[in-house]
């Protein structure tokens, strides 16, 4: 209707205050607020960083039985992530699941990142596996993967995928299941492409290197002639499998094969 058309215009123009004023005016006039009304205003607030107001609108909509679309939740998740409100990010992600709102790749990425920030690695691994089941993330554990293409993935998701691949390789080799042709190969991790590879993948490479060093003392190696990739030496697989600190990830690694 006409009110919702104006609300959408406010959203597009970044006029979150005007959108809230119009919403209040609609209440005063006795105009029924529907899911489109709430979604437009929630997105307007979230897109301007007003995550608390966006959250309030989501809660009000839920109390009134208005089924909001995924875009309102996704925008609010992004706003909470930008504000480093990690508990709110995870809370919204769970709420989306409970209300049957499909979480896209961005919401999954934000939730995994929030888990890392809060030190909840078990949940991070679970969320990545859920995303793999929905085709949002690649799977590198079967058979033993010696090339991991992480381009376009967040650092946190990438850390989980590298850890799962290392866990798979270590377990397969300890059980004698590794093909002879691959058992001594380094693992190639691709983070960028072509001439821009070094710049594109530098932050990703740094984050993965820190993660591997922190949890098992693994040091990565340069891929000669390829600035968009690095190597995880074969001996790091054994080191990873024998590291006590990897067990501190809350079972996320040891259960990786069984729960994939």
C-alpha cells in the first residue's frame, strides 16, 4: 500500500529516522502493520548501523505474529556483526532457524565469525558443517584433499575447513588409509588469484597461519611462483594429529569425520 511504498523509499534513502516516524504515525492512525512494514523499517535501521532499533522491530514483529523475510534478519545480523555484538549475532541466527527463516551465506559467515570471537569453536565447526550440508561451503575431507581452494571464504570459515582437512589427513594416515601417491604431498592452500593473489589473500593467509600456529605450532611455507597460495608441509599433518591443543577445540576436530 501507500505507507509501505514510502517506508521502502525511506529505506533506500537511508532515512531510518523518517521510517520510524512514519511507522509510529501508522500506529497512531490505526493502520495495521504487516511484515512488509516491519521488514522495511528494520532494514532501514540496520543498514544505517542502528542495530538496537532493528532488533526491537524484529522482536515486536515476532510478538505480533508478523513473518519477516530473510532480508530483514540478514541486514540486522550484518549490523550486529559490524558493531561486534557477537551474542546478538548468534541469537539472531538461532532465531532465524526457530522461525523457519532461511539463513544465507552471509548470516552463516557472521555466526561462524561470532563463534570464533567468543571462543566457541565447537559451535563454529557445527555451523560450518551445516553450511556444507546446504552447499554454502566446500567439503575437503573425502578423499584426502591436497588442494584447498578458499577464495571468497571468510578467514574463520577457512580456518575450520583447513582444520577439517588436516584432521582427515592425519586420521587417514594413522589408519593407513592414505593413498601412497598422496601420503607425502604437501597441502596446497589457495587464497588468491593471478597477479592480485598476494593482495587478495594476504589477510586470509595471515589468519590461517596464526590459527595453525596457535593450535599446533604448524608453520606454513610459501608456494614458489604463486603469491596466491601457500603450503602446509606434510610433516605438519603428523604434528597436527599429535597436538594436544587441537583437542581444546571442543571436539570439533575429533568429531569432524563422523559428523560430516
